C-alpha cells in the first residue's frame, strides 16, 4: 500500500484551511437556514462520514478527491460534535477543550504504542490510517472548542481573531524550519488551522451590522461562503489530480525509513513551543481582562416596546413567521407532555433559526424585531440556552412560549 496521505506542500495547507472554513459555514447553513436542527444535522453528517471514510479506507493509495471529500465531511462533523456539547448540553467551552485535548493525547498515545510513529509520511496500513482519521476528527472538535473559547474569553471579532492562529502557525513554521520536531509541528499547525478557517468563515458570513457582542463581517452569508469555498476546494482538487504534485509516487518512497533530526534543535524547538504556549496564555488573560463588548444584559431586553399580538411580525415574510411559530409550538407541546429533551431541542432550533434570520428580518422592522427578540430571550432563558442559569420548571417555559406565540399572532 502506498501512502494514503498527501505530501505536505503549500497546497495541503491551502485546501485544509478551505475545508475548515466550509466546516464552519456549511454546518451553520444546514443547521440554521434549513432548520434541520443541530442534533439532526450531526446525525446526517455522521452517516455521511461513515460512508466516505469507508470509501477512503478501501483505496490502496492517496487519491485527491475521496481524501479531501473525507476531510470536508470530517470538518463539518467535528464542528457539530463540539456545538452539541456547547449549545445542546451546555458544557462550558473550557471543559470541551480539556476533554478533547485529553482524548487527542489518548489517540496519539495508543497510535504511538502500536505503530511507533505518528508521521503522516508513513500512513501505509489500515491501522495507521484509522488512527490518522480518528486524530483528524478529534483535532477538528478540539480546534472548534479552542477557537470558540478564545472568542468567548476575548470578545474579539472574527476578523481580529484570525490573527492569533495565523501568527501561531507562522511561529510554528519558523520553529520547524529551525529544526523542531516535524511531527509535533505538523499536528500543532493542523489543530490551529481549524480556528483560523472558522474565523475566516464567520468573518465572511456574519452581517455587517449586528447587536452588541454579536460577530460582524462581510455579510456574504453561510450559503454563499460555503459555495465559494467548496468551489475553491473543487478547483484545487482538480489541479492536484491533474498535476499529482502531492502524491508519493513509489512504494519505496512511501516505506522509506525516516531519518532522525538533530536532537539538540528539537529540544530547542520544544522549548520554543512552550514559550509560545506561555505567551499565548498571557495574551488571552490580558485580552480577557480588557473591556470588551459582550451580549446585552438580560434586563435590557425587558425595555423593548410592547406591541399588539401579531403586530411585531406584520412586516416579516409569512413563511418565516410560520417556521418560527412551528418550532415554538413544538417546544410548547413537548414541554406540556413532559418531554424536556424534545422541548429543549425545539427551543434550540428556534434560537438558531431566529439568529439566522436576523440579517433579513431586522431591516424590515427594527422595532418589531426588538420586541420579538426580547420575548425570544425570555424563552431561551427558561431553557438555560445562552444563559448561565439551569433550565426552569416546565410551567415557566410554557408561559414564555405562549407569550411568544401570542406576540407572533
């Protein structure tokens, strides 16, 4: 079997970043715009991942299209797993980051104990490739948690947040050029491409004007962003398929013994990585201590203008209002029947759809949007969604959902 992973050229990193951007924007589009819901979207992509991975594992050598298709699907799937922990199960991002870090260490540990190498230049057996894809999946989940936690700590906009992973990748590249361990350098950079690509995607997709604490960007939307980057990925894959510039051509090259680097330089590189970690931690602590705009306080929402039933949504497209009411009704029905999990999931989908429609609805009637948004926040508060409090009793959830449905006519 030839090496199943492409050579690490500039094209590898270009397409990897493109894939991570798609992972962020495409998952958001399916979950929010199509109203599929976070959990359902995760189930769909888990199934797709199993299928494309099975195809990839059956191949005897690296083939650009199935390999990068698998990376795209893994990027979406890993993102969704972290989002479920954060948005559905209310797991703090620092815990998700810690859990995925430990899980990745376990994957690498077992991989090393079995194969005595973590190099992607020697992914020439089924066990090694299986470990490789498991590590890739965990790195996407870890990168998502780390990136989101960074945004939470600092309050940076997506555009500004691009600079941190970009700078760290540049520093890692310099240390690798100096002589730092190439395997460690590769996997550190690989993890960091996830927050880099995600922040690029958020910057491109986010509206130009948003509520305080919400991200702003170029307002391309998640669908357009996904379409652009999928097109760029396809063009790059076609180029690599034609030129074969990232293919290990021979069995001898794929199975050649890799020489050991300069141990002294590797130790210096390891110290450099440690200094980078300390400096990054210091930067995040400093940024967290600085005044930055966060979400509006909950009590501010109560000052929204009270409007007659149906008046707030009068200027909104009926189809969008109907979709929102359907989710609110589902959540209400589940809350009444004692299905707490179903009620929470429907409320989460309601929040996702409302947030996704902000860019199109708010300009139609700012006052109406503020009125519904205030009541929407009360609903979410009863479920502990986007709030630090635990879920409130079903009776309180039903009360606020009924009020929301009344406001929407």
